[in-house]
C-alpha cells in the first residue's frame, strides 16, 4: 500500500515510513492512494476485538509487518484494556447506543490507537536499530495516552507539550507521574493551538527533524487513524451490520475521519455526525461553507477546545477529488484566517457528515439527564456527543454515540452536573499520591529545540 501527502509534494511512502514520520515533509498529511474495500463484512459478529482489528488493519499495513508481528502487536496492545469486549456498546434509549471507548489505561479513546502504535514502533525500531524522538502536542488525552504507551520502550524518547493550566488534574498527573526516563511532560505557556503550531514548526525544520529523528504521534499520524477504524466495525457488527449513524465528539477530526474511512471500505455507515462544543469551527464550516478561525474559548470539554482541526485537511482532500494543488491553496489562505469551501466539495462533505454544536449549559444538562434516565455517567465530551445525537435520532436507524473518555477524567464538570465526584477505577487509585515531574517552557520554537536536545536520553 502506497501513501501520498494531501499537499502532493512529499515522497510516496509505505505504511511503516508514514507511521514513523507522522507529518509529511510538505506540511501535508499522509493518506493511502486508494482505500481498500473490506471483504467479509458478514463474518464479523461474535469475533474478538483483536480478530476484527487484525482483519481491518491488515490491508493498510502492506508488507511493513508480517501477519505474526501484527497479531502480536494487537494482542499486547489490547490486553491493557480492562474490559473483555474492549469497546462495549451499551444502550441509552431505543435505537441509541453508547460505544464506551474509555476502558484503556488512561481512560480515553486515545489508548486504542496509541497502545497499538507503540507496539508497532517497537517492532519497526528493533528491526532497523534506528533511534527516534517523538514530539507531541496535546489538549490532555493524547499526551497521557502517548506517555503511558511509550514509557520504557527502547530507542524512543517522548516529549509531550500541553497547554499549561488548561488540562484537568487527572490528565496532567497521567503525564507527569510515570517515572520512566524516556518520557518528558512539557507545560507550554499558551493554548493547545499554540502547542500544535510549535509542533508543526519543529517538523518543518528539516535539519532539526533529521538530526533528532523526529516522529509524530498526534492524531495526524495515519497509523492512529487506522487503529480507530476498528471500533466502527465492531459496533456496526453488534448491531447486525445495517445502516447506522455515528455521532462523534470532535476536535482534531481524527476519530470521526476514521469512521469515514470505514464507510469508504464498505461498512454501512449512513451519516457521521460531528459534535462540537462552543469551539465550533467544524459545525460552522459544514453549515456555512466558511472555514474560519476564531479565538479558543476554554470549555468543560477541553479535549475539543481547538480552532484548527488538523485531520479535516484529509476530509477536504477527498472532497476535492484528491486535488493536492487545491489543498495547498486552501492551507495558504488558512494562514490569513480562513477559506471558503467550494460548492462541489461542500456537497461531497455534506453527503456523509452532519454536525451540531452544544453549549456548556446543555452539556451539563445532558450529563444530569442521562444519569437520571439511564444511570450512565457521561464525561463532558461524551455528553456533547449524546446531546447532538439526540437531535439526529431517526426511527429505524440505529445511532451510536462514541463515549470518548471516562467521567473520572473530568471530575469537576461531572460534579457540577450531578453533585457527585466520579471515582477513579481501582488500578489508578494512587494517581494523586505519586510525585510529579514536568518542565515549564515558553511558547517558542528555539526554547523547545534546546530543551529536546538537552533532555534526550539517546
Ligand atoms: C481527543 C478527544 C476528542 C476529540 O477527538 P478528535 O479525534 O481530536 O476529533 C474528544 N473527546 C476526548 C475525550 C478526547 O480525548
């Protein structure tokens, strides 16, 4: 399988190379040249999550990994998810189901992709003897998932930038308490978008990039998207493989874009519904055709507090008929604040995506109402998803809302809604007693470069 950049000016790579590099050298994102059709949809019901993962991921990895290597990586990755179903589906109301993606070690869906790619990185690096430096930007959950997945893995250093003071205490502690010498939590002055912009600066400095063997595991990494395709298949199989709507709490557009790939592989997904909080650039773009940045407004669902949604570039590339020149043009305009999506591309997007925006009050009301009506305690991100899904329910079409994090990861918002602080699962009970380790750093690319050079364990 060959991977090409959305901006058309980076080398064509195989799966392993695309996974190890993250962002393409021309600033674009890698995508397979063609999306493989999935054979055997009717044979998935009742299989283990691991077996479905093998069948779904296999067509994308090409000859980068043997079948045994891939199976081994999948088994080790998902053994760390503390639920036999891995991604259980629970019913909220007639026709409305919640896909619980929070039973992993850091209690958010990010574990599904990060655990798998850490195993795949380990195999690839052991084979080549190469050493790499992973740098990531996080609004909270990616960073904790990356540090947890890569701690202690040979030949890798992991530096995670997070916006200082803007992640929850549980998120911060999950990043700052692992004692492994190869993981480093960096508290950057600024917002998540600043962290993401500095990450792009580091990748666009080719001398630095080659010097430290820079690799990225942000949601732009294609291998993460691939891992996230799997649960769309297991959920649809559990519902009898009939046309199904999915509602996805969305920030960087990685999770929902995985659903779009599943749909293109032939999974009977009818609509993918983008659920946003008050940081609603995607909802505005799909409603009006204007993709325009605003200022970030911090919310109670901080993992969705973004104004630029990186993976949306992939959806645009497909909606523009894989016209890399058009994408380069749009991304130039974005530097000036935004762009208008062409009529044809907008129609292509609206054919598969719907959207909705949820206020802070509605988010709290949804947490309260679901607790009363079903007993389920939602995290604020999942509540944004459930609120939008309820507006889009249609008789006869099952709706699956992705529950992206465990409520205990965001206890302040949950307590505001229901007056009860959700407890951490037993395996994390000591999180608040462990010593923390972090470095404060300015929103400045040169400061970051010196810090990385100084702290690498290579
Ligand atoms: C990352 C995250 C999201 C947003 O996912 P994207 O793939 O960035 O759209 C939503 N909810 C939670 C809890 C997250 O950690």
